[in-house]
């Protein structure tokens, strides 16, 4: 029986590469002028799924109402005892188990943004992850991810521009431009078939009509170009995958899942193939019960995350000047703890940006602080937003990645400067 292309991909494992290209609908409107992005830049977007409690990450210890609302889970005022907030500017501090990021804030290679959100938050995981991943408010069902629109409205400097490390392609990277989901860099090497990678490559070249002498109909032209680019990427990575990776500068990654993801991100960046977008998922932040304060499940998860980020920055060293790590999440949590020692779905949140030429001004925490007095809360329960998350995304796209088509990547929004970069 004749083997179909889909059956072949599944049998060889190549679906992990080619199956991650998902055609979508480019956002309606006039098409932008496509120009090259800044060469050598990389954005590592870390999606903290579940809605991380930003008030216990970047702690407003200078706001007395913070302690009034959180009797059991508040982080104590700075005391340098391993259990209290690590002061950043006299008003904000870091969670004590996020201490590995403190040196980065002190040398101004890290900055936080507080009270980030938008005016139509639904407090629904599904809907809010969708908003943050598409950058579109309202009906986003037909919209591509904003990172994919960046790819579609610009040209890069390598064969594999965008990768999600984790095994499945998130909405943020789905669309008409090629993007790939892998578990590790070895996934991008050519799979073995009957002990011969050349046989697998030849079969793929035939299946996807990528040989120069092949005659393809117009309907297969886009798929053929995508496959050809991917095959070129695998050729480059086959040699890299065979070499044992050794982190630089004494960096030692932990054994956690998020640490391994950051290790793979570093390996991909150092390969020099021109990857400009790397997406990492790290869930488990829906802390309705037993959240804890300076210690507990939330604190331990936060330590795993921040230790992995700090190790990644140490490994990359001076290369971090061209790499920006940016955290995103569904929404913030309620200001007041609930009856089960946790927090519920809230409104505004914090974001953290590291490397990539972040602002060197005197403020380690950006954004207008709305205050936590009851009369200042949104619907008397949540932190108000004073910075629109789309302004942050737009600034990253234009200033870090060098894409001039901000209105196309983040549409239907009047952009304002944030001062992040």
C-alpha cells in the first residue's frame, strides 16, 4: 500500500518539525512593507500560564495596604534574613526565593513593569491567554499569534526563525509564517530511517517537492518553500546536535523542566542559525489554594523559574546584550487572599524583562503604581492596570526586534512608549 506523506512524517518523527507549521489568517488590512529585522537579536518569551501572582513576585512592601489585604501570604518587609523581600528601590522588592535575579536588577540588566494589563480582562484563563497570545482584543478567533505576525511582516537572517521549546506550538506562534515546536535541539536534526538519514531527507525532498528540478503546482509552492527552509535548518543543526553542550562562564543548569528549557534555548541561540523568537511555557500558577508566602508551593516554583533565568543569563554572558527575556501571564491575582490561603483570578500584573538593552534609568520597576487602598482597587478587589500590555509588546517588537510594522503586529491600538528599552 502506498504510504501517504502524513504517514511518512509520523513514522519518521518528522512531524515534530513540519507538523508545527500551521497556516492561519494574517490579520485583515493592508499588507505592510516587509523589511529585514535587526540581525542577531533574540526574544525569549516565557509564558507563565495560570496567572502568576505578581504582587508576591515584585512586592510593593512600601504600600501599607499590601499587608492589610494579605495577613498570611504577604512577603515581609526587607530584612536580609532569607524570608523577607529583597529591596529594589525602597518601595518594591523581590520575593526572597527570586534572589538569583537581584544582581541583574542591581546592575540594571533587569527591569520589572507593575500594573500591566488592559481594560477588558475577563479573568478567564482561556480567553486571557488568547488575548495575550494574539494581541487582539475582542474576537480573536481568526487572528494569528502576534509573534507569528511579526514573522510574516518581516524577513529574518536564518532558516529557522521561531521555535517553541516544549513539544506543542502555542497560539502565540501560530499563523501563516513557519514556526516550530520541539522538545530539544536534537529534534531538529534529521530523523533516522532504516539507519540512514540521507534516505529520510531524500524522501522528504520528494514528498515536499523541494528539489530544484522538481515541478510543483502553485498550491504546493508555499509548503515547498517552507519545507526547503526547514531541511536547510536541519542540515545546520545535525552537526550541532552531535556535540555535547557545555554551558559557559561556570553556569550550571538545574534538573527542573524549566531549567532544561532554558538550556535548550541557550544552545539554540549559540548555534548561530539566526533564531530570533524562542517561546517557553511554564504553568502551574493558578494558586487558588495554599499559595504560601515566603515559603510554599508558589515560592518553590518561583525559585525554579528565576534560578533558570539567572543561569541562562550567566551562560550567555555578553550575548545577553542581544537577547531579551520577557515574562507574560494570563492576568494577576486578587489583592486580598482568599479563605483557603490562596488568591483568585485578578486583573493587572507584573512583567519582567532581562537583557536586550533594557532601560538603564534609575527605576528598577516601571509603571505608574495605582495603590492598594480599597478605594483604588478595580471593582474593590484587584490591582488596576496603568500600562497596557500591548504597549509593552509593541515596544519589544520595534525596539528590540527591529520590526517597523508595529501597527500590523499589534493592531487596533494606539501605541504609547513604555520606556522599557
